[in-house]
C-alpha cells in the first residue's frame, strides 16, 4: 500500500459510500487465501512459501514499472481456480472486501477462460458459479453487484464469440457487460468489432481497455468503431484534445486506475495523471482499483492518491462517484435510483 492509513483524511474517505466500475476478480485474490490454496493443493507453483510466492502475484516495492510483467501475474493467478467451491469463495471474499471499503455498487469483471482452464471446467458453468456466489455475497454484504465478462485480446475469435454468447445468455444472472482486455500494443481490437456490436444489440453494455499503454487512437477506435460506452483507463486520450472533447460530448465514462497505471508504467508519476484535467474538460471520469490484490490497494487508497497527488478536492471526489453511478451498466430506472441515492448521501458529507 502506498497510502498511509494514519493520514487524517483516510477515515473520512474510507467511510464515503463508493461505486466501483473496474475491478478484476482474478486480480482481487486475498493473498492469505491464495497461500492457503497453494499449501493445500499441488499447483505447480514456484513455491508454497508465502514470501517466495508473493512477488509472482503482487507488485513489490522497488519493482520497475512494467506492463508485461504486470500481465504475467495473471498467468500465475489463473492457477488457483481449483474447484467450484474455491471459485465461490474467491468471489465471495472479493465482494466482502469491496463492501468493507464501503463500495455500495460494484461491477466485477472476469475472464471465464482464466477460471476454467486449470481444471477444464465448461465456460458456462464457471460463469454460473461466479454469478451464484455474487448473488449470495451481495445479499450478505449489503452491496449491489453486477458482472462483466472479459475477452482477452490474445484470445481467438471463436473463443471471443463463445464468451460473448455466454454473456448474453447470462444476462438474467447479473451479467451486464462485455470487456476487452490484455496487451493493446500487440493485439488490436478491430478483429473483435462484430462480436461486440452483436453483444450490444443483444442488450449488453460495452467497456474496452484502451489508451492504457496504447495510443489515443485506440480509445477513438473503441468508441467510434466498436461502440464502447466506457473505456478502461484511457489515460492517453489526453494526447488528442479533439478526442477528449468527443468523450465529454458523448458522455463516455473513463474507468481510471491510478496505482495500476503506476505499476504498469502507463504513467511515470501521479502528478502527471490527467484525472483533474479530464474533470475540468467535463469528461465523465471515475476512480477504480483494477486489481486490489496485485497492486495491494483499496478504493479508499485510490481516492487518497487522487487527493494527495492530483489536486482532487473532496467535492471533486463526490463528482467522480456520481460519474461512476451515471456510468453504471444498469437499466435506466435502476441507474437513476443509484444516482439519486448517491446525490442524497453525498451532499451532507
Ligand atoms: Zn483492467
């Protein structure tokens, strides 16, 4: 954690009711759970000693920022989905952790291929296990949760289509969106256009990781060609002022994740972070964790970084929370309810 919880603002921000739109299930494993699984099962890991294992799954102090090294950690984290029970436990713990951080509405995303590959589970089955566990956990922890299925950019078109079909079929199980993630420098988004357009026609919402380490053109492509309503990160959109205006005009939500962006090298320092600039340009920006397990962070920590390093005042934080509520992949009436609830509770704070 790079934020000091003893800071006088930490408690206040921790108590703020929050919305999170961008959190990966695979990047949210509790390390204690992961070490317990490593000790119990024969998982072909470099070690089952927690401290030896930790650098494989978490960014360590002193690590050089590196996008590919960051993505590599997901490869190790794919080895922990050993059984339906453990998948349910990991989902439940992830949601409990968000709720403990006062997240009131969470959109949790995962790649069903990542969860099924180790034991050869059927993709549909894995999605149902996650949906059932999420349904239970949201009731137990007083938090509303919806799910986004993720397609890896390195996946084949056939697999991507399969994931999109499963996502559409699981709409009534709480799956509300489709995401494209992974290495945007090596794998363009264009080949997936038809699949995303099809899913959108079938009622799913679209978010795409773009402009994280790739150029502003990737953000434009995601919005104009593929129909993304939200963009994961979008930091480099700042390089194209006309694009920034377009994002503002179209009400595109940017899901920004500061610590993750430091860890991947997407930005050099937090003082360069364009969050405040986007706010001033009326872009709908939101703050998220991305991968609380890998980055050892929480949403409170991310808000604190915005206050301490990006010139974000408390009132602006409220604005980002309202932006997130407005960007929720919910039906119009539910989204309106969410926004109204946050407007009421944030005013007196
Ligand atoms: Zn992400």
